[in-house]
C-alpha cells in the first residue's frame, strides 16, 4: 500500500490514467496537474493547477514518458494550460522526493541534479523494456500487414539487433511462420539466435545477407541500414525501423530507390495505451512501495 504518500502526477496521455488508477487503489494521495479536461474523477486524487500545488509535502513526482522538453514544458493531453516544471519547484519538495519519467534530456537531468533529487528513468529498466516489447511487436505485426500484400507466414524476415525488442520481434515473427534471420554483433547473441532455431549472421556481413529479404526490421539505434544495404534489398521489400528517432535507416536513399521505409516510434502508446500504461503503473507501484518501506525502515 502507499498510504500516506503524497504524489504529483504532472501531465501526460492516456497511459497516465492507468498510473493514477493504480496509485489511488493503493491509497496514495495524488495531485493531478494538467488533467482539468479529464471528465473522470478518481477517489483520492485532486485536480490542481501547477501554481496551486504544495510541493513541500511531495514524496514523488510522476512525469509522462517523454519527461519534459528542453524548456521544461510537460506534455498535457488533458489540458490547454502550459505546464512548465522548474528547478525551483523541485527545490521545494521533500529532500527524498523522487522524480519518475520514461526518458530524460539535458533540461530534466540538469534541474534534478541541481536540486539533488533522484531521477528514475523507467524506460532504462530491463523489466519495462521487456514488457514494452510485447505491444511493440504487436504494432510491428500490424504495420507489416498494413504495408505488404503478402502473408508474414512463409516470408523472409531479417531482424537487426537481438536486444529486448529484437528478441521478441524475432521470436514472434518466427511463431507466425516466417523464415527469420537475425543480425547481431556479439558472439553470445549469435549463439542465442541459433538456440532459438533462427538463422544468425554477423552485422559486419549485413550487405550480403539481405538480397532475399521481404521485410527488414531494424532495432539498432544506429545507422546500419545504409544506402549500400538498401541497394541490395529486393524492390518489393519493406523496412520497418523500430529504433528510437532518427532510426537506423538511410530513409533518403530508401525513398530514392522506391523502397518503402517506415520509422515506427512509440508503438506501445499507439496500439495498446492501456497495456502500456499498466506496464508503467505496475513497475511504479512496486518502486514507490519499496521507497516507502525504505523510509519507514529509516524512521525506526
Ligand atoms: P537494447 O536491448 O539495447 O537492444 C539494442 C540492440 O541494438 C542490441 O542488439 C545492440 O547490440 C544493437 N545495437 C546497438 N547499437 C548498435 C550498433 N552501433 N551497431 C549494431 N548494433 C547495435 O534496446 P531495445 O530495448 O531492444 O530497444 C531497441 C530500440 O527500439 C531502442 O532505440 C528503443 O528506444 C526502441 N524502441 C522502440 C519502440 C517502438 O515503439 N518503436 C518500443 C520500444 C523500444 P549490442 O548488444 O551488440 O550493443
């Protein structure tokens, strides 16, 4: 339970609603900032304007997945108000107040460091990344179906990278009956690909491995789908680039060659905002409960 904890949920999209639901169920007291257009009311949660918030009793601040922009502005889907998080606000919070976001940037890193508050980036956690790979794969399947005129079953799929997303993508497309090969650069990854019953190849050899590819799915956040690689792809092939912006594909060259290449960021929030919110809510609930236990332990 989170009884006695005072938490501010600042901005965000539908995913935050799952977080609010979960934390109010656990008996936390919530201040909701940037939610005045939300019709739904939650017991134990009060909608407030940023300038009305009493930061001095905050145990935690929860920001949306992107955190803030480089000027401190927080995305607010349920409000027209401009919400800007400042270092002065953090300074007012309790000394052991923790700030949670999905990712961070130089602004958010800067103000949390300056205020000596802990910043937790949920998307850096393995558990969040692995859970998130599930809706990411479902979104990838959706895109593959929408943008091809052939079945996934029986087609040649090349997956680049065997990280948290790459592994789930490779396994699921294989389960749908595709012939999947996976490119990686670590010997243990090549071994794992073999163990999974898929075809491994070293990324150094990528240029020579794509000539039969129907769908190329990249998960490496570096430019590895170069013009040279694209020049070897069959003309009917589709590139789905899952890596974070700007992706790992030479999109300019793909367009020039007439090969469809799609950058597909944020699939969990698009195809399954409820599940994506629940993933964050469950991990956050665990972290906050651990935090509360630690504090109570210290008090004794
Ligand atoms: P991850 O576990 O770190 O895996 C990244 C993979 O890319 C690893 O296999 C890594 O290989 C490889 N890689 C990294 N840099 C490389 C380079 N320079 N050359 C070759 N391979 C390289 O990350 P993840 O959680 O799977 O996420 C992958 C990407 O997808 C990230 O950019 C993430 O932000 C993004 N993502 C997108 C969505 C979406 O909706 N589109 C959803 C979730 C995540 P090594 O181990 O050898 O470094």
